């Protein structure tokens, strides 16, 4: 059997209330009994005193001796019976029955009227004790009520006159006591039912939100992190539900982060796999060409000067291509390893201006002047890596651009670099930042923009590539480093190289 909270509460309340009710009943019964005993003893003490005083006064008036009961027993019995509304029996000093009187308005006493002729018969307890000089009473339950028998020896001025036995009807008192106990018992039962109902309601109020929390934890265990516990209390359970909701939200957020990180890891793994395959393919192509030409010219009977010249030229170009590819791979590997190398705050406008000065000769030879416009733009990062980014982009612009057209660079909120070029297919634009995606030139190595994106991302920026109005357009967004109290003197600048 499963010991649920409801069962524990129910059994606990049942045992506790049963024990309390039994204890209270015993205490109540004992208290009523003690009170009844006190009342009876007080009544009998008063009865003994008043009846004895009556006999003394009667004896003085009659001037009689120890034979008082024998001579005037009938009168005394009638008078005492009338005064006290009780049955009375008188016995002389020898234990012989003398007189008896019973009030006619006491039917229970009339129905149960009895007396003993002498002490030689089976004497009642109280009568036997009275002839042993003891005042004693006994209770007798009869049909219709309760009778009290009281007997005591009568002594006047040291002389023993005999014994008086009184029989009283105490049915009303004992019925009242029994009704009081019955009322207490009924009250206890009603109280038990009330406590049981209240405890059941309270238990349900406690268990209902706990069930809701339990069901919510089961749903969370199954992966449903959006389930809500139906708890609307402001007590400790409500506080528990609130903390549970906070924990649930935290778990949901963490799971979302884990899912995002998982997707990033899977995407990164895919990129690494594709990168490895592309590198393998790109390295294999020039090596295959070099190996093929070397194998042909290495034949024993090879003698073709024109083919030899062509082969030498291709081997040289493929070797240069292979060398440039290896250099870019080493550069990319170094950029990945030196994440925090030379991090400082610097002016990107000045850095771009410096790169333009360095590449001025190459641009002039290609008949592509460079126009730099903008204003100071401070960032925090690695100036060498940012120099590599600008250099790669300008090199691509010169390599793939149209002669006699200007390469435009604008530095403001963004860095925008434009150059005129032949039409670029949308497929190339969509995969521009993936490794080894060839553009217009056949000798493209396909790592330049890939490395640029890696560096810009590391600097918490974004880079995009597009084509519009016969121009290839690259936009770079980087967080501007602003320092309180630092104002640039140069507001704008236009430079034509």
C-alpha cells in the first residue's frame, strides 16, 4: 500500500482525535462522578444532621429514653419521610425492624419498597455498616431510575437508640449526568466529523498543487520544458511553485543555449569537413598538374622544346599557386591560434589609409585609383589582423576589378569598399565567404574572404558581399570604441591615391 500524504494525514488525525476523545471522555466521566459524589455526600451529611436534630428535639419534648423508637417510631418515620420526601425504615438497638414510611408522591420508591425484619437475614451493606457504627450509602439501579440507600446509627447523649435507613430517588441527577455524557459523546463525534472534513479539504489544498508540480516534473523529464504548474497559492507551496517556475525557465533557457551551441558545433564540424575536403581538392589540383608535366618531360626519349617551355611555365605557375595557398592556410591557422594577440584601441581610418599607401603601386599598375573618404573610427582589436582584412579585400578588388575605374572606400558608421567588376553570379555571392569559392579569375585561391570573415567575426563584427550597378560591394560593421573625454580633431577626410 502506498502511503500518500492524504492517507498519512487521515490516519494521523484519526488516531490523534480518537486518543483525545477517549481521554476527554474519561476525564469528563471522572469529573461528573466526583461532582456527583460530592453532592451526595453533602446531601447525606445534611440529611443526617437534620434528622438527628429532629430526633433530639422530639426526644426532649416526649421526655423519653432509649425506647423512643419503640414507642414513637411510627410518628418519627412519617414525619421524617414527609420532611425529606424519602422512604425511611427504623430499626431498634437490637436490629429489629420497627417502622417504615414511604411518600405517596414517589412512585419509584413505592415500587421498590422493601425492608428487613432483622439483621439475621441477608442484610444490605449500608444497614450492616450502620450497626457497626458507620454511616454508609449504596446506589442501586432499578427499572426506571437510580435509588440511594443511606443508613446511620442514632446516638443521643451517648446512648444508642437504633438505626435509621433512608431510601432516596436520585434518578433525575443520574439521568442528567448520563445526558451530559451522551451530549459530550455526540459533540465529540460532530467535532470529529468537522475536523475530518476540514482536514480533508486542507489536505486536498496541499496535495493538489503538489500533484500539479509532480506532473510538471514528469513532463520536463520527457522534454516538455514549456509545461506550467497550475498552482495559485501564496503560501510555502506557492513559493515552491514560483521557484520551480524559475528553475524551469532557467532549464528551458539552458536547453535553448545547448541546442544553439549544438547547432553551432554541427555547423562548425560541417564547415571543417568541407574546408578539409576543399583544401585537399585545391592542393591536389596543382600537384596533379605539376606531377603530370614532370612525368612527361622526364620520359627517356622526350625531346620537344616548345612543350618543355609550356611545361616549365605551368609548373612555375602551379607552384606559385600552391605556395600562395599554403601561405594563406598558414595565415588562417595563425589567425585562429592568436585570438587575443596585440589587442588595442586604434583608429581604423588611419589603418586603412596606411594599407592604401602600401598597395598604391599595385593599384596604379592596374589603372585602378583608390578613393578613401570618411572620418576617424576607433575600434578595439588586433591591428595586424584588420590590416590583413583590408589588404585581402583591396587585393581582390585590384585582381578582379576593371581597369580605369576607381576603387571606393568609405569609413563612417560602416566600412564600405566598392570596385567595378564583371558580372558576379548569385551563386558566387551566396557562398563568397566559404573557402575555395572561385570568382571571375581562374587563379583565385578562395581563402581571402573566408579569412576576412573569420577575423571580422572574432572582432564581434559582420561582413557582407554584394553586387549592384556593376560594382562588387563589401560592407563591414564593427563596434565603435568610444571613450569618455576623447574627441577626435579630424572630422572628415577625402584622399585620392
